C-alpha cells in the first residue's frame, strides 16, 4: 500500500494530473479526493521530506485564514441527513486535518 500511494501521487505530480476540484478543501470525503486527503495519507505513511509535496503544501498554507482556520470549500450537501458544517465558513474538521498535516511536516507547533 505504501508504494502504491506514493507512486500514484508521484505520477500525478510529475504528469501534472490535477483537477481543479482537487484544490477545494472538503469534508466529509466519501469517495472524493482533494489535496488535503492526499497530504493526510502521505504524511501518515511517513512521506514528509519529499519535495513533490511542496506544491500541495503551499496551496494548503495559502488557504489558511488570518485566524488560523481553513474554510470548508466543498461538501456533499443533500447526500447526508444533516450538514456537518456550513460551506464557505471556517471548518473545524478541515482545520484539524490541516494542522495535523502541518505538524507531521514540522511546519507548525501544535497542541494536537
């Protein structure tokens, strides 16, 4: 599994296989993909020193708000019995995931 995830990410980055929807931070994930999910998986697997992550990390950092939160940009509205958070508003879940990723990358000191 380690090799497959890493190689798939490497292929996408090398060949610039990027969909605009991958750049929107969303939660819950279901079957979808975005850079937050990719960074979460790869950093959990220990790939924290790979330069190919830099573009995705830079996008994640650019999306951080002045109050140290991230906005929910995409959510499966109407596919669940209730909406977890409001689209377009600061998201506790996105912020938690982003801070965990940045902590694994040693880019933030956190109390997580």
